[in-house]
C-alpha cells in the first residue's frame, strides 16, 4: 500500500508543476528557474516509478509542453512534436548511460562496433514546425501540447533567416523542425531600446523569443529580432533521395537554404559524446546564443525507427544538460514581461 504522505506529495507536485508549466509554456513568463522545475519533475518521476498507480493520465510527466493560446488558430500536427528525455547526470556518466541504454535496446554485444551518434547543441528557444509545399512556406506552427500547436505563420514570415521559398529541388511536402531563438546581442540591443524608451526590460532571450512568436500582431514580432536553427523533420512526401542519417539530413536542409548550426559532429560511441559535451562546455559562454545542453541522436534513421518511442519521448535521443547556471533570485528580481 502507498502511504498517504506519498499520495499527497505526488498530488502537490502535479499541481505545482502544472502551474509552473502553464506560466512557462502558455504565458512565456516562468515562475521559477528551469533547474527548480526539473528538480520537482524528477521527484514526481521517481515517485511514479516507485508507485505506478500514482501515475495519472494528466500528470505533467505524461505530457509535452502546454495548452495552445486560444487566440491563435490551432494546428494539428501530422507527426506529433515530442519532448526529449533529459539525462539527469550532467557529468560524462550521462553520455555513458545513454550509450549503454541504446546498446542494450539494440542488443549489441559489448565488443560490437561503437554506435554512431549525431551530437548537436540544445538551443534554448521554442520548437517550431515549418511546412513547405513544393518548396514554399505555407504554415508555421508551435509545438503546443505536442499534438496541437498554434498557427504562427504571420509571425514566422518576419524572421529573415527563414526562407519563404526553399532552394534547389525541394520535396512535395517538407516539414522542417527547429528552434526559434534570440541571439544574445539582439536581446541586449532590444533591452537597450526598451530602456531608452522607458519601457520594461525583458527577462531572458528564451522567453522573449517565445513571447514574440506568439503575438497576434506581426508588426510587434518584427520589432523583436529572432533567429532559427533547423534540426529535424515532421511530415515528408516525395523526397526520393532522402538521406539515411540525421547528420546528412541536416546537411541537406542547409542546401535547401535553411539555417543549420555549424557546431555539430558525428560522434563514435560514448567517448565521442563525452568529447563533444566537454568541448562545447568550454565554448558555451562565447556562443552568440543560449544553450542548455547537448542533444545526442542515434545517427542512422533506420536504427532510430528500430529504437522507436515511449510515451512523450524517442528512445534514440537524449538531452544531456549542463549544470544549471541560473539562481532563483534572478527570476524574482526581474519583472516578467511578454
Ligand atoms: P525538452 O527539454 O524536453 O527538450 C525538447 C525540446 O528541445 C524540443 O521541443 C526543442 O524545442 C528543443 N531542442 C533544442 N535544440 C534541439 C536539437 N538540437 N534537437 C532537438 N530538439 C532540440 O523541452 P521541453 O519539453 O520543452 O521542456 C522541458 C524544459 O523546459 C526543461 O528543461 C524545463 O527546465 C523547462 N521548463 C521550465 C519551466 C519553468 O517553470 N522554469 C516550466 C516548464 C518547462
């Protein structure tokens, strides 16, 4: 029998996490730093793992993102937009544990060749689905709750780095997934303008980007400089020579004219992942944009299919975060503004 304290603690965590997630995803105005949210999320996950009867369908651990804003038109994703499992161990042990899980699921012997991974940065922005038909951008949608997002095509058209028409021989339908973010220097300039105009300053690039993209008036979005990196696909039709690996896929997206981040490697086994994670930790502060970790993805798309999905996350990818840098006081000190 589960004792009453655990039942009550699980209910309390669900309520608190729902409140934090609503503020973060729907209002773009977080109440606590990510590290605090992640800590409570992991506590709830641990309780649910020990007491599966407490895992309710509405638990934040079973969901992706937040509810779409009512004012924006809903878009049902043809291919759901999922989350990524977070590796809790921020040391090299995190990369080693992920590689071990992948090898176990693929039933690879200890002496089998190393698995090849695509390792790339985890951009701190918001996920976007860009739908191109015959090479023309026809729709842009946020992730929302993973099944239904928000139509933000009017705002995405203001982002200079996103091609309205793809270059080359584009597939009949190509949904490109990536991250809309704000560069640090653009964020500073924006806040300088706010100060000069006697307006409130913005809290951080991530929430400013999310707030900007979900405006009803594209003229406001246009005043908030946004950028984009492509890192994946949604629905695809009519791509006869579609690449067979994630890394080659990103190369192809770059040839279509989409922005793809240069900081990415094909890593061999856990050692390759550790090397990239450590190298990027050294570069993190000098990057022109915020990242909160590294994403490892099994490079072969055939192996990705074999590994499949569970709940809200693919088995072939993991987010290996860096230790949190922010403090709770940071959020309390600054007035939140969308
Ligand atoms: P996630 O950490 O589960 O990761 C998935 C997301 O990573 C994708 O949707 C995509 O937007 C992004 N991403 C960035 N770079 C990527 C790449 N190279 N490849 C693939 N995806 C990439 O994200 P989530 O489910 O949106 O949210 C969880 C995160 O949000 C947690 O880290 C949590 O701290 C934060 N959060 C904070 C609060 C708060 O109150 N502070 C509330 C809710 C969530």
